[in-house]
């Protein structure tokens, strides 16, 4: 959603393909892949679920080497600054290593987040989201059903995770999955530019910070 990782991620996945005995991503299939769910992508690559934790661990290690070259996917800094100025708490939930994320943020002058949560479980983001939601409700003395937490993501699995966790979802069209694939998951919002996040925030009732 923030970092332009797609090209580097494909390079790493293909680099590790022989070692872990799965299929490489063919660039002419990329448009097709961008319309897939995570489990369909794993099937396309012929990656058994049992191998997934080991592959993710290696991808994290390889990604660490690529961090100096990573740039933001869009000009999101003005939006982050505006949300901070309005008092919103902003965090990152990622399957990348927290150390990689912190290095990227520092390198690109984007140290504007209140927290970073990392999980190596590709399909378990909803569990971390539920913990974040419980913490938010506890500190704000609010009803979980009325909590105003938004999960912003560029993948189908992000929207799925948000719905499982019972939080609002905002899909962004500038990342991994295609706009049509994201729309099929029926997110609460879908946006094409970072500044649209500000419009959504400004429409919230006073007190949701």
C-alpha cells in the first residue's frame, strides 16, 4: 500500500523458486495474477501451505537486502501529515519484518506512524486486527460494534481480513490486486488517490480520532 514492492517481490519470488520447488511468476501472467485471491496465487505457484512459513521467512530476509532501493508507490506523505495533524492514530499491519518497514520509513522520511504490527502468517491478519480493535475499544471505552477503525489495503486478503475482524475497509487501487478484484470483495470504500483518505476522515463524526 505504501512501498512500491511489487517488482522487487516478483524478483525475489522467482529467485527462490528453484530452491523451494515452486513455479516462477511469468510476467505475461501478471495481469491475471493481480485478479487472484491469495490462495489462488499459491495454487498458481504450486506452493503447499506447509511450505509457506519457510518461504515467507526467506522473502523477508531477501527483502531486507532490497530496502535501500524501495520507494513509496504514491506520494502519500502529505496525506499522512494531514491525518496526523487531525489527531488520527495511524498504524501499519504487515507480513514484512517490522525492521524492514522501519528502515523503509526512515529512508523515505515517512516516520509518521504510531505503531507497526507484523505477522508472518499470510492469511491471519484478521487476528492482529482483532487485537488492535480490542485495544482501541479498551482505551477509548467504546463498544466494539461502534468502533471506527479503518483498515486500508491493496490486496484482496486485506479486505477479507478487515471484514473478519469487524472493521471498516478501504481498498486502494494503486497496489497489488486489480481494482475489479478489490471491488468484488465489497470494501466500504475504494480510492484511487491518497488524498481521498482525507475526504473519508473529514466525513467522520467528531470524536472519532
